[in-house]
C-alpha cells in the first residue's frame, strides 16, 4: 500500500515523526519544511510513503523538472 501526499494540502501524517526518526532523516524532512519547499517549487513535490501491513516502511520524494515549468510560480497557501 502507498500514500501519495501533497505537503501543500495534506496534514502531517500521524506516523511521520516516528518514520523520520526510525529512518534517520534529517530536519529537512520535517513536514513544515517539506510544505514550505513544496509551495516554493516550480513543480509538484509529492511525498510517497510505502506501507507494509499498515506500517510505514519507506518514503520517496521527487520532482519531475522539464524545460516547460512555469516561471515565477511562488504562491503561498490560501
């Protein structure tokens, strides 16, 4: 099972802090930092969480950047 999350709109998952600690992820993986980065990005920045038996077991975040991104796309929430 996977969860595909958009940090701009989705709330921090209840398991996020424990997953970060277990995986040894740095502070730049904190949900507020991911949300800020996603709002400032020129392309969608989804966070995909891999789950096995309901428990998170991995995380992937990537962006697809091409020459056709919209310039100056910097808008805050709301």
